C-alpha cells in the first residue's frame, strides 16, 4: 500500500476515482449551499487535491485561487477544472506557509488537508492550529468565513475522529477558536464489493479492505465534519 505522500505525488488518478464514489447522496454540497452563500464570492482553497471540493461551489463563485503542495494533484485539478479556467488559478502552497500569500477572499475553504498538516505536526497541535487559523484569517475580506472539512471516520458506524491527534484538533477549533461543527454522512457507493475493496483498500489499507470485504456491502459508511466560523 502506498503512503499518503506517494498517493498525492503519483496516484492522482486513483485518488480521483476514490472521491468519485464518495458522498453518493450529495450531502456535502447540499449542506454547504444551505449554510453559505457562494454567489459571486471570491474563494481561496487549500489542499485542493484533484478539485473535487472546488467543483461543488465553483459555478457560483466569482473567482477561486487553489493551492496544494503536490504538483501532481494540481495537474489533475487543472484538468478537472478546465471548464472553469477563466476564474481559476492553481499554484503550489504548503499549508505551513499560508502566511507567505498576499491575497484576500470572502471564503477560505479546505477539505481533508489541514488534518494531514496537523498529523505531520502531531507534537504541536495547538501551535499548528493557531497558525493555520490566524494565517487563514489574515487572508479574509471583512466578514469572511473559514470552512474546514475533515474526516470523522470511514467504514465506521458512528462519527469518531480516526486519530486522537485529530480529536484534539477538532475540539481545539471549537473551544479555542469558536468554530461551529456540523456532522454529515458522506457514504461511498460502489457497483460491486470487489470495486469497494480495491478502491478503498488502495487508499486506506489492508485492514479497511478486509473489513469492507467481510461486511459485503457496496455502500461504505463515512462521516465528515464541517467546521466554520465567520470573522
Ligand atoms: C485527502 S486530499 C484532499 C484533496 C481535496 N481537498 C479533496 O477534497 O478531495 C489531501 C490533499 O492535501 C494536500 N496536502 C497534504 N499536506 C499538505 C500541506 N502541508 N500543504 C499543502 N497541501 C497538502 C495533498 O497533496 C492532497 O492533495
């Protein structure tokens, strides 16, 4: 099984296949558009990956600046977001260096990327969270909003942060930085159990593959948290 870094540096196609099966009920776009008004707004997105999250709001917005530290993922995002190239920019930025950007936007959004940064700085969760939030806040237009979308578990029966470090991160976002949390179901749907095992096993590993195989279900449960705060 490849590491996360190998996946983001070499397997954008497989990642894109994975997320194409995620949230088959469309709960994430439904919730995002129910809470936030993206109409004609500017957006900065971090850890854009292949542009899956971007595609959920890009039709409504005026302009989006997308960032990721993986050129390979950005290349796939560029192809996926081709129909919107007139209002999209894609550039390299590591989440640890957001403070180097000189930009402003109405929304800062990220999906399943800050969690990686927190895990990579697991001995400094509070400091890393403070920096991510303050660096993002500096890029916001007046009354702007930060939206953080992170995992609450794949192949789980109820929402649980999959690592203690992430639990600390999520709680700190709420308790110290006053973010609100919303929990949604973002279940995967596959044509066959074999496909579910192959696609999810590639990303999440052998244990997840075995569990999915034993459950013998083409639907794989997943929970996602949306944390947001207006500044
Ligand atoms: C799980 S993917 C999420 C991609 C996309 N947001 C989505 O919703 O599918 C994580 C992404 O974060 C990027 N990433 C991980 N650590 C990063 C960091 N420190 N700085 C910038 N991007 C990072 C990876 O390259 C990858 O594209």
